[in-house]
C-alpha cells in the first residue's frame, strides 16, 4: 500500500495529477494507493468535489482518500509527498517577496513531514520558488535524509527536449542527455552542448549556434511566462506530467539517459554544499547520483555562476527559517 500526499490538491496542477496517481499510471496498476489530499481550509469545499470525482472514477488501485487541511494528518505515514501548493506570483511582485511568503509555508511542511511521514518518504517540491522552498523544507526536517528531497526541474527538461525535437524534426525519444542546471528560474542553464539527437551532438544536428543562443535558451528559460501570456493561467497539465516524470525517474530509474532534478548539492561542480541545485541525474530506482565528468566551457561556467549566485541570495533571504 502506497500512501501519497499532495498539497494544493484542489488546484489546477493537482486536478491534472490526481487521476493519474489514482489510476495506477504512476506507481503501477498493481500498487494500491491511498491519496492524502491537503488544502487550505478555504479550499476544502472544492477539494470535496475533487474527492467525489475520484470516487466516481472507480479506480481499482485507489484504496482510500484522506482529505484534510491539517498537515499532521495529511503527511501521516506517507511515502511520497508531492508539494504543489505555493502562493502564485502576482503582477508586479518581486521574486524576493514571493520567496519570503512561500518559504514560510514550507517551514511547517518540513516540520510536519519530519514528525509524521513514513521512514522511506521522498519529497518533490513543485511550488515556486521550488529550489529554495525545498531547501527550507529540507532544513526543517533533520530526520529525513538529504537525498530524499527533490525540486522539480523536469518541466524545464521536457520543454528543452521538445524544443530540440521540433527544431530537428524528430521524435522527443531521439533527444537524450538533456540537462537543466541551477535554479528553476530564468537563470537556469539548459545545457544543449551535451545533448544528443539521434546519438549525435545536438549542435552538430542543428548546426546553428545563433539559434541555440538567441532562441532555444530564452525559450526554455521563459516558457512558463509565455504560457501564462497565451492562456491566462500557469502551466498545469505539463507541470503535472513533469511531476510524474520526476517520480518515475527516482522510483523506476532513468536507464542510461539523464533526468534533470533539483537535489541537495554535495559540492558537485563546485556548487556550494546544501543548495538545492538542478543537475543531470542518473537513477537505478533505489539510489541516484549526479552525472560526473561533464566539462563546461567559459559561457556555461558563467551561466552556472549566475544561477548559483541567485540561489545563494535566496538562501540568505530565508536564513531565519532554517535550523542550524
């Protein structure tokens, strides 16, 4: 029996995600699941409607639902915590202001997970700014090992793969070794120089350095804002799909391909220890590690420094919310 907590469960991303969790599409049809759905008290009526719909789907894998506004109840005995909820950024709001609001949400989340979750719990932070929110939650959960915490950059990873596939006129299955480095923000570095298309370097297949610099990188970095402008709402279905990509990479393994995940740095590539930083990761389904031995040119090194500096500034802004 797998107990899975989802915060912000009545929101758009939650609505796109829950039915796939309940159907067995994520953990397998033979793995019974109990969904722990956590919402603000004000959103509990909407969550009640979501629960009714889940019940009406009659999914054989769904063996129970806990719907609550109490994190201590919601996180009790869960093996996965999918942390979607965060206050959305408003027009004209500075990123630092958003960070201050949301980091305070993730402090009690970390504390509740530390006290109530199962001993094998893994947590994926989706609510933005997800890297630093993951840092805050992790630092308030000292009993949960650092390698159980993840921030979601799989959406950026998938966007980058799709952009390369469209440009090359191939299937996304032909694009491999994509990597997103750093923060889930416009400072992220989509590393096209190590990507492969059909087994060949992406730079060789596309053969247009100006496109990579002037089109590809800005598109990936600003795709979320472009979607908000186009549809009036932030990414929901693609974000839910990226949650699933992240969970499956950790749980089922990545094979010999890479997945981009924000993980707690151990100092790889000179990133300060403790930052939650997106790296290319390999997983065998039980353990995972950052891909080693990747060499970066001067432009990539400068890009990595920008995103590290941003994460350090965010870390400094939440010092009063972390233990130790």
